C-alpha cells in the first residue's frame, strides 16, 4: 500500500502596511503565525500595493509602515528563515497575475461581494470607489495563488473574499483546462475580535483605541488606565460588572493564570475590588507578553537597514515561487512566446 | 537667444492581436506608421493582454495573432530597427503601472467613458462586463505612459479614452507632486473608416467582410468581385451609382491615378461601364499595394522564429524604457525600499 506523505500546508497571510500592529493583531493572528510557521510553509505578505487602494494619497504612511511591520513581525518571534516575509510591490508577478484574473470576473460579481460592499459602505465610497479597491479580491486571488497557498487565516468577515478567490481559481482551471491554480481553505480565527480601549469598537488603527506592540511601558500603563470598565462601579465597595469591561476582556485574552482571573472576576462582581488594582494586574499581564517583544524591537530598531535586507531576502525567495506560478499560468493560457 | 531643439515626438500605437490585419488597417494606420517611423520615435504595441480582456476564453487566437501581426508589420515596411515593436505581456512594468493607476480612477468614472460604454453596448456586456474590459483605459494609460508617449494615433471614437489617460496623468502628477508622467495628444486619423466589402459595416475581422493583407491574389480577386456595388446597375448600359459603391470607395482610397478614377466615375454614372471592368481595375490597383507586401510576407513566413526574435528584441528595448518609468513612478510615490 502506498503511504501518502502529508504535504505541509502552504499559508498565505499578511497585513496592509498602514500603521504599527497592536494587541488585536497579536492575539488575532501574530501569536498564531509564530506557532503555524513550524507546522506549515508560511508566506507573510506586506501588502503595500493593496494598502494603496484606499491610501493612494498617503503613500508615505504605507512606505513607513512597511519597515514597522518588519519590526513587528521579527520582534514577536516570526522567524524569517522559516517564514517567508515579502513586500508585495516587489513581486511584479502578482500584478501580472491580477491582470489575467481581471478578465475572468465580472464587474457585477465584484459589486456583489459582501465583504467589499460592507467596507465600501463603511468608507462611504459609493460610485466614487477607486477601481483598485473594488477589485482588491482579484488582487488577493493573485497573492494567494502566486504561492499556491491552500490555507488562508482570516476573520469570519473575510470569508466571502476567499470564496471569490476560489471562484477565480475554478474558472481559470476550467477555461484553460489546467490544474495550475490551487483552491484555498479559510482558517477562521477562533479568537473574537479584540475591542479597543474605548470599549465601543474593535481595536483599530484609525480609531485611536489601540495598544500597540511598540508602545512604551508608560504608554501601555496610561492606556490601560484609560480603558473603559464599568461606569457604575464608582466606589471600591460597589459591585462591578464584568461584561463589556475592557480590563476583564483583556485579562481573558492575555492572562495565563485562569484561576486568578476567575477569582478577580468574582471579587469584582461582589464588590471590594477597585479598578486600580485590576488595572495594575492587567499591566503586569500585558507586560509579560510585551516586554520581551519590546526588547527585541529595540535591538532591531538599531539597524533598520538590516531588517529591510531581511524583508528583501524573503521577497527574493517569494519571487522565485511566484515566477514559477506565472509561468504555469501563461503556459496554461498558451501565451508564452 | 536659446535655440530650443525640437525633441522627436514619442508615439505609442499598436493593435490587439485578434486576427490578421486588413486593408482598413493599412489605409487607416499601417501606411501612416511607415511614414511616421522616420519622423518620430515610434513604439508599436502588440496588445495581447488587452486582447484577452474580451477574449479570455480564446487565448489561442491571441497567441497565434501575435506572430501574424509581426508578419503584417514587417511586410508593410515597418522597420524594427527604427520602430520599437513590443509584446505587451512581456513587459510586466505595464501591469505594475496599471495597478497603481487603478487607485486613481473611480469605478463611476470608468463607467462613464463613452468609448467603453459604446463598446460594452455593442458586445451586450452590461454588468457581466469582465472587470478587465471596464478598466482597459487604465491599462492603456499604462501602455502610453510607460513610454512617455506624447502622440497617440487614434480614430475619433477613441478620443475619450485618451482624455481619461490624460486625467490619470494629471491626477498622478498632482497627487505625487511630480512631473514623472507625460500627457499625450491624439493624432486623429483623417482617413474615414474603410467599409467592408459588404458595404454595410466598417471592415472588421469579426464581420467576415475584410480583404486581408495576407490574402492570396485569388482571394483578393474573389472578394473584390463579391463587393457591394450598385444593385440598380444591372446592365452595362444602365447608369450606375458611385455613392455607397465599395469599388469606387476602395479606388478613392488606394488608386494613385486620380484622373483615371475620375473618368471611370463619370463613365459609370452615365452608363456603359460594367462592374467587371471597374473591379478588374480595382484588383490591379490593390495588387499594386498588396503584391510587394505579399512577397515580403512569404519570405518572413519561411522563418517565423526569426520574426519572433525580432519582436523579442523590440520588447527588450521597450522594457528598458518602461522599467525606467516604473522607477520614476515608484520614486514619486516614495515606495522604493
């Protein structure tokens, strides 16, 4: 009997460089990437071209954030020797693949993508949506298929984008009678979105409610002390509410001593535990994660050129793979001359 | 006083490889290109990526037509040493430029382009228009700006596309505070569109009403004898109509002996000149143009690999220019790492 050797899954993940990464990214994806890099062949895309689809007028933010992402990735423990970190705009094969896929998707289909529709509504785009933004799922199809990725970690809200990616894969393979492209599977994050310190929204760069991985200990402390708790919990002796209380939500996400968190919750509920005490504990818990990241980051920041070199080495490695896919694609289409 | 040396104009022109070229192309653009190549720096684009925007399911036609265009160009007298002939899909910089320009144009603006609207109506696309087709003016902006072309020969119906191209140039230069991109001017063809032998439509590959540059003498003769003349001109002695008579329209376009054509017209009008006689003369006139083209083509067809080499050499030369433009563009955006 033939023994089927299980192939390592190929992951495509990444971020749009529009700022530094925060605790929401850490708990939602970065921590997971540090684990997954040992089990899968992981590609991490710094999606600068995609960031420009709605930041065309602010390329400086995008450029500066590329290096910041590099710092973030390396300081949380992503190992550039086993994960491939790449800069999207430096892999022209992605742009080329996008051009070919654009012909396989109708404008009507793009406009029906629920994820894109929601995002367009949020951004108030309407018909004034940049063409590049409307078609970003096609460009994501190029990102994913360029590396023949079959596993894509996403939030539940991004699933329709992956469905569209797989539609493109199926259409391409059918039209050109090939199996050059590979369908991908969504690896849906089980972690609920981390809310921001304001308690009103998910943690988001544009909302000013983030604790960044790059924040100093003082900033972390200040933000924790600003975080929304229970406005009815005025005196220490008052009974307090856990639900919607950012401090306990963050403790649930980051504290490893579950028993202690449980005790604190009960104490807070029945009264007698002040916000200051719990917040101090949260600072301690967060610093357990953040302090080593910060130390690593400080070290990396001393030599940004070296970090850029690491990103470029990853990009070169990635290009070899993407170039092979592009060749497969062109060969399937029969447009190699 | 400073003497301004006049720079040679830079032309971008070309064709979508979806078949062989015909008399309409010859009179409308090819003959002009043969002249212009001595006055301007001329780039001739074999737009295979653009051809795929509405021929995604028929890449074989596109591939085969690339070489046919090569035969057509060289056999009419385009000199690959002074004109740069290039294959679009082999210049990835064009795809990259397209990606950046996509962010500077709204979907609403694309949908309002009169040329694209007309073509979409003709093709019955509606919302099922491929995304690549809707945005082909953006990809043309990349074609034109890649070579910093400032002169683009077009039919009057294509002027709105060039207006959109110039909008992109202006937006880019304004947003990124640069003069990296160059606006272009339309060189509008003065030749009216040549009708097909059916007399109903312009000569068009998909309409089966063409005389191709690659047609044999027998085919040319057969097609001329099929051409629509005056259905009321039944007997030789009947007076005949010149207006809408394909034979006279072609004579007007191709005959150099204007006096003789004038005499024939008068004779035909008053009666006594049969269709066969005029058609025989038209065959003779067309063969004056077509015979030397056919001889050259036969010679080229003996060594298609050599023709492909010529196209590739042109493409390489073109890439150097496009790569420089892409670098200028990225530098203006500040996304060179």
